[in-house]
């Protein structure tokens, strides 16, 4: 547990602080006007724990004294997740709430007992999986207890006949895949936060992995859930499909810890692919690229991974590869008639050569007119698919404001949404690089995932991003969803009523009141106070 606390305290993805290569730093300075000065960082400190003695006694009786942590380091490590604002807070910039204790139950029964006890004691609970939320989902509340699920780390059972597996909620994605691989199975859920995020966290946020076109979003993988609510335990999902009223699993999937703590998830699993093939293409222009992805989706021939970068994201990828190689590539593409290069990565994960040949041919037929850069680009993307958080830390260390936000809409509105969000971000951030990609496509629409890079404000680093984020959220309202896969958390809660309406909010509030009458479960998340 000491290692885990160290990792959470560091907030950075790796132990060694990553640095940008000199060519990338030079390029950034030139493009954004980045300088060497930014707000000095400070050491984060915590006030003493005010966990009442009675609460300490009760929690200790349930989980054991060594699993009720009130020391400063354990509490500071679990003040929030990994959004840009959270990372700033870890550098002593901006406000932070520190929980009074961290409680680590061992199994679903202990979770249920902790939730019940906290409801009786009137103590708020923040469920904490991998802590990778980027929307304030694990932001600690005042006078709260963080319920860390790290000890719920077991594969409970595998039903090979039905292709189902039951995991405890705290199992991290790499451990889940390792355990399934022993049975020749996979979940196929590979978000960029794969290395740290948990099965319970995926279910609680309706997560979407990079291979969502092939394996589906996480909610498509959930067959059943076991949840500890403040009123007792519930289990939903007894069959692959059911007409027994509304599907109550979906009250829990995406409930972000506000209705209960998910303790076990039954997931649908598949045979491990025998062949993985990733290739890179370049399409001329964003509109044309989005059209290609739409046709692939509507003709039902999407590869398992399908990811289209806009011109700015493609330029940044080229610039980061550095110097001569990038210049040569640009010249080659120009000679092939590509003036506005947009990178398209497609990846197939299949059982045999025949399946690959059939699916690949169907995709390639719709890619006529694009330039094929082959497996080198595809494999380079696959091998670097988890580099995002490392690059983000390096950018943070270089004094950059770096953050992502995402949305989704129907194809007919996609380009309007794309243009409006871009404009909102560039208007509020000034000399910034705003990049975007589509990585989740459906027959009716797609997600848009934006990344921004701007020199960090010296006077008001947190306010700089809050204003940009607010502008982007306002641009999204009425055109798309406030979140395609990052969830609501604290950050998006004020925008949810505009998306689901007052009556929709009343329904959520009614469910919360039924399952959590005293409002102790993850206060302020999903439903704004
Ligand atoms: C670098 C980076 C890349 C990311 N890439 C992706 C991506 O590709 N796709 C994607 O979907 N998301 C992505 N995310 C967001 C994040 O990883 C997901 O939201 C993930 O599902 C969170 O899992 P977690 O275990 O870390 O949950 P946490 O961050 O610990 O919690 C997330 C929310 O769920 C609640 N919660 C957690 N566990 C439980 C439980 N057992 N019961 C009830 N509530 C619970 C928490 O209270 C919180 O509200 C990324 C984040 C980072 C930092």
C-alpha cells in the first residue's frame, strides 16, 4: 500500500519525471510562445484528520486498524484524480479538499458494512478505483472518507461456456487482462488510462476504450453488477437480455459512485485475437476524413480501432517525431496530392488470416484516395498508445497548460460542433494548439476528442483552464453530449441539466434519494449540489 500511496501522491504517471526532447520544446516555443517562467509550485499540505473517534472505532472494527488510514500522505494522495486542475493542485496551485480518512475494505461484504456504517454516522464516502478520473469524479469532499477499492483485486470466476468473467471492482485493467489471458480470453477494453484504471471505475463511468469499434464500450461488456448502496446490497443482470422492465444495470453503469459502490462486475469476454494488424493512412482534409469514417461505420466495416486525427493533431505527431523525417514525410504527402494531412489509424484484432483478409479488404475499399503509410505507422501508434499521460507530465513540467475534453454528436452536426469547440478554445486560450481526433464511431455519429496545449498562465493557471473549459462546455450545449466517456464528475455536473432536462434531473435525484437517503455517496458528483 505504501507504493500505491507514493504513486498517488506523485500524481505523475511514472516515477522518473519525464522531459520533452529538445526538438519538441523548440517547436512548442515557436508555435505557442512558451517561455521558461510560470507560477512557482508549492508543497501540498493537509490539515489534521478530524475523523470522529467513534467513526474510527466503527470503521476499524469492520476493516481492521491497518486499513483505516488517517496519516497525511495517504489522505493527500487521494484528494482528487488526474485532471489538469488536479495535477496543478498536486503542485500546490489552486484549492484542494483533503479527506479525513482512507478506508480499504477487503471484499464486497466489508464494502457493504462500511457504506452502511457511514450512512449511520453521516460520513460522506468517495469511492476511489484507479483515481484516473479527469472530471473531478474522485474529488474529495470536506469531512469525507475515501473508500479505496484497491484490495478488491480478485478474479472471482470465469464461465468459459458462457464467455463471462466476474471481477471484483478494484481489479486494474492490466491484471484483468493477465488473468483472462490464462483462459485464452480478453476483455478488449483498452482506454489510454489502461495501466491504472479499474473494472469498477470503468463501469461507474461508462468508459470507452481505444478498440471500442470492435469490442464495444464498457457498458456493452457489462452483464451484471453487484452494488453496495446505503440501503443494502443490490445485484442486477441475470441473463444476456431481458424484457423484465427497464434495465436497472444501467442505473448503476455510469452512476459514478453517487448511487452505490460497485463491488463486483460480471463482464462479457472474448477469445484472445490470434492476429493484430495496425496500419496508418493519411487522408486529405478533416471533412473528407470524417466522411470516410462515417461510411465505414454506416457500412458496418469499421476496423476494431479506427482513429482519425485532424490536421493539427497530425502536425503535432509529425513535429514530435522530429526534423528531417517529418519534413520528408510532408514533401512525400504533398507530392501525392495531400495538402491537409489527417492521419487515420486502423487496427484489426482477428482470429485468422481469412477474417483479416475479408475485413481489411472491406475497409480498404472505402479508403481509396488516401495515402497508405503502412504497418510502420500503425504499429508505432499501437506501441505508443499509452504514451499520452507521460507526454502530458512532460508538458506539465515544461510549464504548459495541457488538457483534454471530449464530446459526441450525430454525423450531421459533427463538423459544426468541431468548429464551435475549436473556436471556443482558441478564443479563450489565445496562442494555443488545439487538436482533435475521432476515435469512437457509430452508425449515427462519433465522438470528438480535443487536446489543448497553451503556455500556462503565470497569474492564474487554474482560472485560465476553467474559463476555456466553460467556453467549450457552452459551445457543446445543445449540439452534443457533455461527455462521451470521461463522465460527469464535478466538472460537468452544472451542464447535465441542459442535456437531460429538469425532469431528467428529478429522476436522477429520486433514484439517489431512494438508494442514498442521507446523501453520503460521492456528494457533488453527477448531481450538482
Ligand atoms: C491519461 C488518461 C487517459 C484516459 N483515457 C481514457 C480513455 O481512453 N477512455 C475512457 O473512457 N476514459 C479515459 N480516462 C478517464 C478515466 O480513466 C476513466 O474515467 C476510468 O473509467 C476511471 O477508472 P478508475 O478506476 O480510475 O476510476 P476512478 O477515477 O477512481 O473513479 C471514477 C469515478 O467512478 C467512481 N468509482 C470508481 N470506482 C467505483 C466503484 N467501484 N463503485 C462506484 N463508483 C466508483 C468514482 O467515485 C469516480 O466518480 C483517462 C484518464 C487519464 C488520466
